[in-house]
C-alpha cells in the first residue's frame, strides 16, 4: 500500500500523471475550430451606436 501524499506536495512529474488521467477526451472534435452558435441574449462588447457623441454639446 502506497503512502498518501497530498497533491500540493507531489513532484511535477507525479502531478502531470494524475492530471493526464483526470483529463477528458474530445472524441475527435478539434476545440479550436469548433463554432458555437450565437446566443441573441449574449453580452455584446461593441457599442450600439459607435459614431454617436455623448458630449451633449
């Protein structure tokens, strides 16, 4: 029986092995090329009226 060692105290090599075992599989899907359909309620960072002046001159 192996002695219990907390994750924080493990070597980098041991942590890497544990992390690789926990990691899931993408089943052949490339996450970089995956396109997510836009949600109409999603937050938009672009201003609604980019040429509008808020100075109220």
